[in-house]
């Protein structure tokens, strides 16, 4: 009788959580308060500057503190429950939160590193949905790139056919190493 115990290598499933540092919160409160307070001051002739500052500050605090909670509640499950279509004998070994540029849209989802290929699967909140499969044998280069020539958070994968896949990830150096490690197996 065959043993039904799975011999798949377990990986650490990553859960979506929007969590801001204190520095990001303070900066967000400042910018949001300034933008909101300035807007309402110039749009309402009878509003005093003191009232605009107080309202702006209250709005900034509420927005920055409530926004991550709302995002986690509204979108967390849609992002956490992304499941790629796998081949027979294919196992997920790692996953990376990422955006893949498809034209002008930065399609949100996850990169799945399997024992056979790299898979990008979008979440259901995008306009362009679907799965992109890249066989490890087809990859000729994996390089760092800047997003919009400003941010050091991009990875570009080039295939033998000349196709380029531009991803945006957090912790670019770590994720770049994870992908390169799969190519050197």
C-alpha cells in the first residue's frame, strides 16, 4: 500500500500585511495633513487657518492610521489566496510579492519559484489578470533595474526569445538572490 504522506518541500507562505514604520507614519501624516489642510483652506473662504490646520492634522492622523488596517481587511485575502496553476510534479518552493509591468499597468500579484519554473500570478484586483510562466532554462539574465528610473526596487528577467519581464519587489537584493539561486541549481 502506497504511503499518502506528501514529500513536497515545505516553504514559508507569505501573508500580505501593510505595516508602516513610525517614520513612514509621521511622514505620511505630515504630507496628508498638509495636502488636505491646504486644499480645504483655499476651497473654503470662511475657514480660518487654525481650523484648516486642525482639520488637516485630524484627517492626516486618521487616514494614515486607518489606511493600512482598511487595506489589510479589504485586500489581504485576495492577495494571500493566489494559487498558481502547477504542472504535474511541480512544487512551490518560495513566493515573492511583486508587480509585473504589462504595458503601463503594474499588475500586482506574486512570483512563485517552483522546482521547475518561475510563475507570476496576478491577484483578482487587476485589470490584466492571469499567469505568466517562465522556464528556468529559458532565462538568460536576471538583473537589477530602477522603477521609472527613480527607485531601486526592480528586477528584469530576459529570456532566450528576447522577452523582458520587469518586476517590482520589496527587498530587491534578497529576492534577486533567491531567483538567481534557482537558476544555479
